[in-house]
């Protein structure tokens, strides 16, 4: 089973920046896609950003222009650069990793808190 280790969360003031990382280990897989989801208290989990095998990215409208998803050359680590953070970005952020033929793994979550 693949393991995903997330890091980079913390407390930041509005307008500040954080960089989240998610490192995958535990097996050899054919990379399909990785993404970041977030869930705030009382809210449903939502997709924040994703990147697929071809490097195509997708972002929620609420974070476009502020967040950037990227991966390393080995496709073992994915990052989420978060700039111009807003209080409404406060949530637990989860890394998701999909690989062929049928792997769908989740990280443990990392808390991001944005103060006003």
C-alpha cells in the first residue's frame, strides 16, 4: 500500500503564503493524477487543485490565480503553493494520489489556519 505523508500546514495571517507538500512511498505505480482537497468544519470536502500525468492542472474557481500545484521530476512528491491566503481558505488539506490500474490513496491531512 502506498503511503502519503503531508506537511507544510500551519497558522498564517491573511495575505500570507504557505507551501504544502505530499510525498508518496511504498510502491512503484504508474502515475495518473494527484490532487489537493480541503474540508472545513461543517463543510463538504472539495477539490482545490489537481495535476495529471500529462501535467495538466485544474483549480477550483475560488483559488485560481492564488494557488499553484506542481510535482517533482520523479512524480513522487506534489506541492501546493498557496499565496494571498484568505480566512475562508482555513481547512484541513488532504493529498490524493491516483495511479494505474486502480489505486486511490489519501494522506492524513494537514491543517491550514488563516487569521484575519
